[in-house]
């Protein structure tokens, strides 16, 4: 029966000193590399996520200010939104293996409510910015 036969969460996986844990709450894998939180949507973990995260963490840190500037710019027309509070929440790697895309989720303080901005990176470049709640 449905609520009683939910599949159990996959066990955490550790590779090269990094651990990815599956969050049942959001149904995705999560790991942190050099202070950057990464997520990966497919339930079947691709072990390459560890290498992708290691490769992308320095790039995201290097692009932090342009990423935040792009996010602030995309919501600059919103009244009473404190854009200076923008910060990187996480980097989604779900489309990285198939399309080479890393989606950087940006959020801010309480003035942002549930508004979020996604800054899409490919080959070390910002290629798209999308905002919504």
C-alpha cells in the first residue's frame, strides 16, 4: 500500500573523501565541495558527480560575483527586494552529464520570499538567467 511501501532512501555514498547523501524531502542527492552545495536529481547516483563537483566548485567560486550580479540584475525591477542580500544557494548538476549545464540557484533574505533565480553555466560562461517563485 502506498504510504507504507515507499522505497527506502539510498545510503550515502563516499568517494575520495566526499560524501553524497540522498534527501528524501527533495528527492535529490546533495554534497558539498569547498563550501559550494551541489545537488543531483536522478535517484540513481552517477559516481561522476564527485568529479563534476570538484571541477565546478572553483569555477563557481571564480564566477561568484558575475553570477550574483546577473541574479541581482534579473530581479532589479522587483519593489522592496534587497538585491544586495543575494547569495548562492546550490548548484544543480542534473543536466551536466547530458548537456554540460550547471544551474546555480541564487536566493536572498526574507525580502525575496520564495523568489529564486537560476543562473545557468556552460563551459565557464553564464548562458541564461531565469527568475521566478
